[in-house]
């Protein structure tokens, strides 16, 4: 599976893709308009949800592309100006009240680190330490994307 974490400023993800005896690395966070989307579960199927969010598919073609049994194996986390939300393989969006959240097989470890005040990138590293399905490419740090550039975020907080 994977680990994706977000707070209201940024989203971080590991790189590892596992399943059917493959082990490879990819990026799992996509920017569409002003929003960030992190993929979890069946990454190949989650890419259909990304195409739908990009306007490349309508909901009917999304449902045709993803089998009913696979839809429960997809979670996409959204970070927007409105906050966090989860989107499933049906294309249903559930807004969250939480100020930070983690999804994937390493979510428990990452969430524990977030609750202790760690950054999303450090929470990803913690998850990779204990979850064999989460991992970071040896040549790259965890993927981190900011909703706004960090310098603008600091100005908004008055720093």
C-alpha cells in the first residue's frame, strides 16, 4: 500500500508501489488547479480518479474503468483551501474536520508522529520505518507538496 499524510499546509507521501510481486517507486501527489491529491491503495486504479478530477473522464467512464471490487481499494486524500477530504473509487468526496490526517498502510505510525507535532515529512519517515509497504526511493526525500508556497504560508500566519 502506501503512506500519505497532510496537514492544512502541505501533503507528503512515500514513493513505494507494491503488489503482484512488483516493487517500484513513483510520485503519489498530484496538483490539480489549486488542490493537492495524494494516492493510496491501488495506485494504478487511483490514477483513474486523478484523470476524472482533471476533467479527462466523466463519472460514468470513471465507474466503467474501475471494477466494483476495486473501488474500495482506492483512497485519494485532497488538500484544498477548504481543508482535507477523502475521495473513494466511486468519486464520492467526504470532507474532514481534522487539521491533519494520514492514509495507507503506514497511517497509524504516521498519525502518531503527527499527533506528537512532527512534520508531514518526518511522519512519512516514521511510517516507512515500521511499514514494509511504505518506502522512500534511496535517491529522494519523501515527496512534499505545499498548498501555497511556504513563504506565502508564513505571511498568512504573520511570521
